[in-house]
C-alpha cells in the first residue's frame, strides 16, 4: 500500500493507484488487468453503492493505459451542452495518444436527453475513444447506453476486508487503535469505505483513534438502533425509541440496517437466531415490493422485539 504524501485527506492519500492495492471485486480486477495488458478498454458502466471503488477503478484504468483522458463530474455537468460541446470536442479533436478515454463520474445525475446524445458519440468515435461511466443506480442509465457498455456492479468489500484495509492505513499513519473502536466505525458506515476512512481520520487525537459509542450512535441511525435493540429497556421503550430514531433519520434505504442486524445477530437475539434471521429475510422481501419502506422496517423491528421477549 503506497501513500500519496501530497494529500492531507487520507481517502486521497491512500487511494489505490494500481490493481494490486484495490480490494474486492476479483473477477472485475482480473478483467481490468487484461485490458491494461492489452492497452485498451471497452466502454464501461461501473455501478454500485457510494464509496465502494467505482471512481478509483476508473482512475486506475486511465493511469495504467497510454491514453488522453477527460474526467467530468457528471453531477455538476449533466446537460446536453456538456455532451455536445465538451465531450464531442474531446472525442473528435486531435490527441497526443492513439486512444482517448472520457470518464463520466456520477453519470446517473445526467439527464435522459444528454444520455441519448452520448449514445451517438459512443458509436461515432468508437475507434479511438472509450467512455467509462460510474453510477450509484444502474436503472437511471437509459437501456441504449447500457447495451453499448460492459456493465459491472462494483461489490463492496466484506466488513472484514474493509476493517483490515483501514487498519493498515492506521498503522501506516502511526495511529494506535483498539479493534472495537475500528469495528464501531465500520458498522456505522459500511459499505461506504470512503466514509469509514474519512471518519477514522476525524477521530484521531494525538496519534490515537478515539471513538465514543454515544457520538457514533448519535450520528449514525443504524448504530443507534443496534444500541437500543441490545439494551435492557422494555420492548415498549425500545419500539418507541427506534421508531423515533428512524423517523428523525428520514431513511429511504434500509438494506444496510438489515445487514447490520444480521451481522450482529448474536448480540440481538442470541437465544433464537434462526427465527431472527427469518424475520430479517421476511422484511427484506417486503421491502422490495412495498410503497412505504419505513413501515416495512418497523415491522421487522416489531418481529425482532417479539422474538427477544420469548
């Protein structure tokens, strides 16, 4: 693991620059190594949850292949004019290298009209220009573009892999830490590895990782819910508290909460693990089809509290 001392921010200082340092997604990295060896790459759509390595993978590609590169944050430049002017000018103009690669980060913010315009550029300049799109949500990319790209879901590294990676960064930064403190940060922000690293840096004081459980619980609803579920309060108090936590957090995606409950199931319902797993699985099934996800999540909490009282 190599650091870039030019950066004060850890997430940039320790951003992987080669496939050797990239964690997770072995099948995709094997493909990526093949493209680097060939010195070429297809049009790509890399999608997945925030902080899991989509932009890092795109940067590794352009840094490892001899090419001219254009990097656009599509959340800021998301209109037709950007495609028609900046992108077309880059793709059609003379370059210093035989290959050009345009990276469009956060492409799911781009309007459908601009996406349709990009479709024509992909075909018109495909001999010497490649496009790499990154997105959190694949379904926000029009089918015509998806069909012109090789599509890869960037899967988050496991909690263990994330913890090991951050532990190495802490060691390289000469920071002393306790595994339980690192576990708190991983639980609070997983699968967003970027946020885990950022929060780790913010909690370092005088060379020591100093994490307060109460502070993490207040800033992360999942950790707060877990804290309440494992408390000695009555089921009624737990329900009322968790209901308020979720309402205040204005959560829309409960998948990380379900995953955290599953990973910490030995603490939540040690005497009836199988029934708890079934309750979580049922909640995930309902979450995929219901209109109000908060109601489905609270139904899971009720089932878990019922199991705890048996």
